[in-house]
């Protein structure tokens, strides 16, 4: 059985948002995205893949198409294939997201 203790995989970088791989396969990936205050993932789109963000810690400002919303711990949001999406940490606290995307681009 493949298993990971998520909290042990969380790490940050002063330079930019850090993507910490939890699981990876030819079909999907499952990462912990770690954003310090002021860091972001620029708005982008994936032609053929859906992405789900789950807020594990903190609050993120999510962009999904023309919508933008602040979502805190326990919230999940899906970015459907082809829809521009991204996230920013505009708070004074660290932001940790669990992110999965399928199919893998």
C-alpha cells in the first residue's frame, strides 16, 4: 500500500510557490501546493484536464473563469478542463492546498 503522512510532505520556498508531489501516475497527480503570503499560481488553463484544489490550511483567493472567491480550510474547488484558473495567497498566513489533476497533462 502506498501511503504518505501529508503534514510531513509540506514545505515552502521563499522564491515561489512550492509543489510537493504526494502521488504521481500516468493518469493523475496529487500534490501539496504550499504558498507563503504574497505567492501565487498564475492564471492558466489545461485543455484536457480537470484540477481540484482542497484548502488544507489558510485561505486562498481562487480564480475560475470570470469568478474570483476567497476560500478557507475545508473548501474544495474544481477547475474544469479549458477554464482559466489560478490561486493567490493574499493573507498573512501560509496556504496549503491538496491538488489533484486528471487526466495527467
